[in-house]
C-alpha cells in the first residue's frame, strides 16, 4: 500500500538504491517510483544522505603507530596460528600470508616474510602437552599450590632450585617491566620434574613452565586452552610454556620482554 | 585495506580513539591466530565480525552499553561530538568544514545498532549479506536498521540546516 506517509515497498526501493536487486526487480521499482510520491521522496533522501556521509563523515583509518605496533608484536613474538585442533593445513600459510598482506598492506613486506618463514618451519605442537600445561596452571591456582618458594628476588629463587632438579632454569625478574617475579615451584609434568616460575601482571598470574629440551630453538607459538592463552617456545636447550588469563597482546608482550631480558 | 576498515568500525562503535586502537590490536592478533580455522570465503566480513565482538566486549566492560538517542538536544549533540573526538589531528579539525563536523556529530548520536549498519554500508560499502554476517542478524534486520538510520540522519540534517 502506498500513501504520502508510507509505502510498504520502501525497503525494496532502498535495496534498489543499494544495488542489491537484479535488473528486472530494479526496473519494476523504477516504474513504481514514478507513481509513488513517498518512494520518490525516499530515493531523493537516500541519495542526499549518502552524499553527505561519503563527503562529510570522517573515515578513521588506522594510524601508522597502530600499524607499526601490530607489525612489531607479530614479528617479535614470531606469531603463529593458534592450533586448537591440529589439522592438515588446507588454508595453508599461503592463505594466511595473503590475508595478512591484504590486512596490513605491502609496506611491511620484510616483516611479513619473516613471519611467513617462521610459520613454515613451525611444527604443530602436540596438543597433549598444552592440555597438561593448562591443567598444571589451573592446579597451581588452588590455595597453597602456587609457589614453593615465595620470593621476588631471582637470587633467592635460583639457588632454591639447585639440587632439587637436574637442570638450572633461567630465572629472570621483570619487575621493572611490570611483571614482578612472585616465586618458583617444583612441579611434575609429562613424567618429569619441571620448574615453574610465577609472575604477576597486574591482577593476573603467569606461570612459566620450564624443562630441558634437545634440538633447535623454536619461535613463540600462541595457543589457547579453555580460555587461557598459552605461548610456547624453545631456546638455549630449554622448552618454555607461558600460560595466563592475560589477554593475547599482554601475554605476547610478557614473552617478548622475557626473551629479550638478559 | 582491512586494517583501516577494522579501525574505522571500532572507532565508530566505541567513539574513543584509545579504546578503538586497543580493541583493534586485540582483535587482530586473535584473528591472526584463528585464521587457520577460518573456512569461509569472506575474510573481511569475518575479521570485522571479530572486531565488532571485541568492541562490544570493551563497551560492556567499560560502562555498559548506553545508546544515545538522536535529536534530544542539538547543543548537547554538538558537545558530545567534540568530547568524543579529542585525538583528531588539529590540522584536520581546521580544514574540516562545519557541515562535515555536523554529519560526524549526527552519526555519533545514532543508536549504536543503527550507527554500525550505516558505517558498514556507506563508509565501507559492504553488501547487506556481509553486514548481516558481521552483526550476526538476518538481512531483513539489516534492511530495517539501515532504513531507520538513514531516515533519522536525513530528518536530523534537515532540522539542523533549518535552525
């Protein structure tokens, strides 16, 4: 029904205006507009509004600072995909790379290439270790389980581990960077004794689980289990798993700081 | 470029430059991580959906979603627009005409669920199908929200130029 106040075809007129209709439907609506003053007026208003918006409304492009920050985070952390369920890579790194390029543009080619190479050589980690890490983290949050030695001085924590385990875990205090060391814990995971280092980031706790590993170093890989973010990497003959309820960006920041800390 | 689209959407949803950058950063890192499990064909819509969800999460966390109604008070509308826009380049401010400031202010005042539709359609030039995917609503909802948004904008700008 069409009157001067309303017309039940007006949403179709709008769809026509937005280029959503095929030629036949569109032609029918052109005819309709000739006889419907309401829809004729609606078309004119749609057109005015579009002109005003496209000419006047601010388009908030991403700042260069944001672009650089994202790029740096991904490159520094050697970001690779979350592997919730390992599967044959159908999309593949080519798809990811193409998408990432379309996302950040081509100005960052070198960094993008670095990320791509890291991803190509990155093996899919076995899911069961990540599950064990997650369970260990949750268990540590139970009352009385978090630390065996509570100290925010790495020079107390380090000797405490001596003689209790057959390796020397790398212990760093990141208090100056906003992640104070809370203490250490002797734990058991995957049939071996491991060292757990506990850090605090604001209201959040971070467990860094460490044990010896053979083989090459591996760049950090982000995973997620049960809402916890996990970053796994390998360096200096140690395998390391950082887990926390910190958000992705903050945990990546923590790991980047930890790795670059002397 | 998708990054610009992501930022533009977050900025128009949140109306705050710092919040928008935080949301985009978090959402993009997450999207990048999830990408291997993405099986759709439209990566831009998928990304914008993640950004939108993150933005809504941030809004909820910060102050609960409050929807400012259009045209309640024209002066207040102008003030809000200035407040919500503190980080703009001063140079941009100078060269931006009165009419442009006005259209930004009108957009800022639109209820959130209408504003995001009109941003996605008019500034990002997305199809109804893509918008429906991003806001997780049927196409019919997209059509009626777009219509309401445009009518409010059209009425408000007519009213503003008369006064």
